[in-house]
C-alpha cells in the first residue's frame, strides 16, 4: 500500500533540498508507484521523502531534517542530493553530487539535466499517483543580500517551482528575489506573501524578516482561491551567535507541525519557532559552558540533545498586541516594562505590537495641560498569551485605563488582528527584553492572580495611610497631601481591598517556651523561619517565593508602590538573614 506525497524544498551552493510527505490516497489500489516507493510499508503517521544534502559531520540538509521528522512521528526516506564531508560553514574537505544516473538507480527514471527540473518531475509523477500531494519548498537561494546559487536559478524557482509548491518557506531575501518586491516593513512582508499566493502556494511562511533590528516571521494561509489570506506574525528573539543548518531544520519542523495542524498554520509556526529557539538556546549554553566564544565561528546545533524540545515544544514566541483606542502620547507618561513610550510616541500612537508572551508590567500617569504636574503612577501586570490582543481605553473622568465591554473588546481585537491599526502600533523593543526577563523570570499568570489587588491596579494612591507613617521630608509630606486629594484615594474607603495580597513576613521570630538564648539564636539565623514560611505559605516552592520577590520589586521600582517596597525589603532581609539555608 502506498501513500500520497508532500514535498518540502531547500537548496544552497550545490542543490540541497526537497522532501516528500505521503498521506493516505483513495487511489492506492489502482495506480502503480515508482519502484522505490512500492517497497515502503504502510505508515500510519505519514512518510516523508527528503531530498537534500548530507554531511558526514555536522547538521545541515538531511542530517538536520530527518531526525526531527522522525521524532514527530514520520517515516522518512532520505535521498542525499550532494555528499559533504562536513557542513559548508567550515573549510570544505570534499563533496560529490547526485548525478542523473544515480537518480535513475535510486528513483527509477532519469530526469532533466537541471536538478530543479528533475525534482519537479518527481512532483509531477507523484501527483499523477495522488493529486492531493502537498509540496513544501524552501527555496534556499541566498541571504543578507547575497545569492548562494547562479542567478539563472532564480527565474527557475520563480517560473517553475513556485507555481507547483503547496507551501513556500523563503527568508526575507529569497522572498524579495521571488516577488521582485523589496520588503522594508511588516506590511511589505504581508504583501510579498500575497504575491506568492497569486503564483500558486496556499501557504507561505517568510521565516525571518529583519527590520529596524527586530527579527520576526510572517505567515500567510489562503484557504481558498479568491479568499483573503489569514496572516500572522511571530516575534523571534535574537540569539548572539551563528548556527548552521537552522533553515533546513525550520523547514522540517514546519512540514511536521503543519501536517498535524493543516488548518492552523499559525499554531504550526509557533510550535516550529519555539522548538528551534529552545534548541538554539541549549546549543549556545553548551558552548559557553566549555568556554567557547560563540562569536568566533559557526556553531553546530545540539540536535540529539534537544529531543524533548522538538517533541513537546513550549510555545513562547507568538506575539501579543496591546491596543489603546485613544492616543495617550499627550496624556502623560505611559511605559511597558523597561521601555519608555510616552517620549517617542507620536500623535497616531495607539498601542504596542510584537510583545513577547509572558508577564509584563504597564504603568502610566496623567499630566496637567502644561505637562509640569503628574498624577500618582498607576500600574498593572498582564500575562500575555500567544496571539492575544489586550485592549484598554482611557477614561478621561477617572484618568485611568479601563476595560471595555466584551463586545467592544472583541470588535477591536479582530480589527487589530486584521492589521487595520498596524501602522499606529509601535513594535516592542526586543533589545530590552532580556533585561525584563531577568526581572520577571519567576512571575507566572497564577502568581499575578494570587497577589494583585482587586481590580489589578497597583498604585501608591491607594496607600495614603502607609505614606503618612513615613512622611518626614518635605517631598514626602507633599506626596501625602497629593494622595489625599487623588481621585483614587477615595477608593481606599470602599469595602473592596485595593492593596496587594502579599505574604506576611514576620520581622522577628517569637516562640513561647523558648529561652532568651534560643530566641536570639533563631533571630540571628532565620533559616528555620524561612523553611517554615516555604512550607506553610508557599507550598514548599522556592520559585513561588522568588516570584513574589520579583513581583514586589517590579511594583516598587515601576509602580512605585511603598507597600511593594516594604514587602521586597522584608523578603530580602529574610533571605539575607539566613546562615545555614
């Protein structure tokens, strides 16, 4: 019994690349397969014919693609279009190409002189067996403004390969070569996808676009002829190193996941990007651990060591949007995490795009008309989920960002997802993301929900009584007076709790029945208190205690909340007061 094929493609200085994936066909019993395929046993998970380069050492081509596909459950039949002694990122020792005669012996017929046209003959013949064949092509022609292949191959790809491909996975430079369209913006990337759709492929993934030092992926799925394409964007944090074989691996992962989720290309891309990023992070860490400078040369990916990242990736890199229907640039201060937005936002500013999923802290304050006086800062945590749109609206009377009705929020969310406001959204500053991650690495969605006050707003305006206890200097007294007349201060009189739900941390250890010497000893070394709190208040989880420490520090640093400062101080004092722990 045979299965119908799907082809993925890739090519470089020699020709390295195509794969065929086969699924069940209703015509299996009446159409003969090429000799080699007729020998294959039935595959319940799917079978891939992978035609790429092969290296003895290193991971590129089939060495980079076959194993991940097998981990994802596919049977893979590799054909090595060229044999290298090692990957081309290092000094090449030797290589030889697959000749038409060898093609004849392996596949059963001699194709045209051109390798690309030979592969197209493979597609044609396999589609004669099963018209449902899916062909995924990675047109590796070059990168960063340089061609790897003879210029005449560009037209072969454009005129002959693209029209028969089901999915195309070019990088930014290759997409420009195929469309004749210069990509200088996100909108340009989406337009390039539509040009490629018009040529044939229903699925397009531009795997890397670099604009203004921001790296991201643009995907597009046209589910029917004449239908509008469903497009998405995934932010890709930059890793300061150069790796070989990542393009071949990315195409293999896209093939594997897109077949599992045929109608959900964005999910398939999220899984592929997350697997690849986890693998690269592991590779970089392993090289750094042995003292190797990752900037000195290309790094060989740690493929075998990253099996779990390939099988069960944790989706981390699909972006989130924060949408503000009304421009806040003239209202006062508006900041997200470690990025100051109000100084750079223009009159059309309506929010932030490409926000990495995870915890973030948004804080703002309104200003007087002349801009010389500001109200107390208000902040709140969000936990951004992949592909989420978070909508907040400015309430002029309350001088606060507030939620909208579910109907309004959904309407704005759909408009943002369809890129209607894209030009009015500023990109998240990824260069500062690592700094923010170090501040918030333990904070989870459940931690935010358990600590944040009712309503979510963290502000010193709800702490007037606490401020009064510390108002000794002139500025502290002025702040106390300002808080008394703040619009938010009245909320403190309401029955709803407006302070955070922090864990109570005793300043001193008190136990009945202990001698003075024993109590002194317990207070000099607070290990026993720490262990008791971990067990009773944090369920034995050190991560939860560290998460509260980070929550309090961020709320104090950016809030700025005095309550948060005191909680951070209590936790730090406790940790530093331990000798044995």
